[in-house]
C-alpha cells in the first residue's frame, strides 16, 4: 500500500525496503520532466534532505527524503527513458529505494 507525503512523493514498503516516487498529481503539475538527477547508491540521507533534482517544461524542483535511510537502488531505466516517469510515475517510473534506519 502506498503512503503519500504532503509534497506529493509516495512510499511503498517492499519487503525490507521502501520504494519512493512522485505522485501522478506532482508529475501533472510539473509538466513533462526533461531531466532528473537521482541519489547515489549507498548515500545515507536524512528525512528532509534533497534526494532528487527535476527539471520540467514548467519548473525546476527538488524532491526530498520522506524518511531517513540508505539508498540501495535507483531506477536505472529512467536514464534511458524519462517517459517512464512522465507516463507512469506510480509504477514503472519509481525513483529510488532505501533501507530505513527505523526497524
């Protein structure tokens, strides 16, 4: 089950990881996303830290960590096609996965 933040990110528990992405509403408001910088694998980030930088046809914005954790996966498919994020942000367009520090 997905949980949503006030900043329109979503989180979904996947075994011992949390997958994070942007909501459909966020992508719609941003317009077509043209550029993305994902966090580095192994990065330890705290809740509220900048995790992703996005540039779209309407704006440039950042996405922040909804919870503290270590980045253990990024969606490498986004490097090949940002259409995954633009067309399916809550599915194939997920951004990254973390292992949380909260056990």
